[in-house]
C-alpha cells in the first residue's frame, strides 16, 4: 500500500503535487477547526450560560431568604429591602454599564466584596453614591489601583447595609 502511494506520488507532475499538498493542508485545518476548536468554543459558551443561570438562581435564593427571614423581623423599608448580595448585583448590572464587576463575593449577611477592573473613576463614584442614596448600601472600604488607561481604576470595595 505504501509503495503504491509513493509510486503514485512520484508519477504526479510538480504542479499536481502542490495541489495535493494545498488540499491536504486545507483538509487538515478544516478537521482541526471542526474537531478541536469548535467544540472548545461551544463548551465555553455552555459554561458561561450555566454560570449566568447559577448566578440568577443564587440571587433569587438570596432574595427569597431575605423575604422569609426567621419570621420575627419587621418589614424593612423599601430602600433596604432584599438581600445585600442581590441588591448589589442588581445595582451593578443597572449602574455599571461600561464595566461589570469581575467578582462579587458575600462575606457574612451584612457585607459584600466587589472587584471591578478597568472602570472609569467617575462612574465608580457615581455608582457608589447611587448605592448609598437609593439602596441604603454604603462602602465600608474602597481600595483603588491606578490603571494603565487614564481616568480608569481597578477597584476593590467592601459594601455594607447602611444602619
């Protein structure tokens, strides 16, 4: 079989050999794309969709947990209603249109840590102000790091419910 292929290759004209090599290369690239690259991209998209769904479930569970509570708490004012994590997540989606948080992590019932990379400093200040005025959430700590782009910062915030 091998000898037949080598003999057939030797009988091809140089122009035909080039065409066979180009077609073989194109076939190899197509197979790599279809069998390796495309499944990786699809898997990543599925993982991103699953993460978004899990975040939505977590936010909803936080809201339900805040509503149910232990049954002894009085109703909170509308400014401070809902779980802190859900409030911060909702405010981040609505108020940080240019840069969503890279990470939101609850720390106990009254504290949430937020990481935001490459955000315009003015937008960050406006968002923190809106959180305090509209949602009753204040920044306990803010750690800012200058970004390479002018007017942008990397921010690490610890947010708590205003008492």
